[in-house]
C-alpha cells in the first residue's frame, strides 16, 4: 500500500462538504464528457458521408479509429481533472499517485492499493459513479456510430433486388408432399 500524505488540506471534513465536492466532481466529468461526445458525434455526422462512400475500407477504419481516440482522450481528460482535484486537496502525495487513484477508481478497477484519507473516502464513490455514467454514455455513442456505419456500409447489399425463387412446379402455391 502506498503511504499517503498525512496532512491533506482538510483532514476531517463535514460529510455534506464531501458529498458536495463529490457531486461537483461528477458534474465536472459530465461537462467534460458532454463536450467530448458532442465533438465525436458532430465529427461523425459531418464527415462520415465521405467515408461511407469510400471504396477503401482502410480509410473508413482509420476514421473510426480517430473517433475512438477522441473518446479515449475524453475519458483521460476526466481522469486527469479528478486527479488534479485530489492532488490540489493534498489527499495523495503526488500527481502521479492522484492520476493512478482517480483512474483505478473511475474505471472501477478497485485494486485498493492506494486509498484516500479517512475524511475523504466517500469521494471514491463519486469518482466511480462518474466513470459508470460516462462509460454508459460512451457505449451509447459507440453503438450509434457503429450502427450507422454498418447501415451505410451494407446498404448496397440490402438494397439489391432479390431474385425470384425458382418455380417449384406447383402452380397453385401449395406445398407438395
């Protein structure tokens, strides 16, 4: 277990202040995530038509990869913002440990090898809620993008006229035994 800074800015905080800070951290993550997901969806909607008509599958995949990188950067920005708050509060000894703690809590990894000081432990719950909400949101965005991508890619296959089935020899349309 990592030795934590024994003197955070406020060692023992009133639970309502801790809850208020935790809710503020969730709102900050939602704000960052909203901006990031807007950028991803906007870029997808504005530029995807070019790649949907593209004959080169690799260009479509590279563009999709670019959108996934934007999503990843959004999550990393959220984790960094949470880490900066923890570091500013002096709840952890350094920024690297704060980033690790925020990341493992945000992703619900929960190794438990780094803990917040006793007066601030509820913040971990709020960091985890932030991660759960944002990963759910990300899943929705990815499902939307993947669905539209596959619809565009396979539209030509679906829109082809189907050939008529060969005649069965039965002119009345009944099934022969």
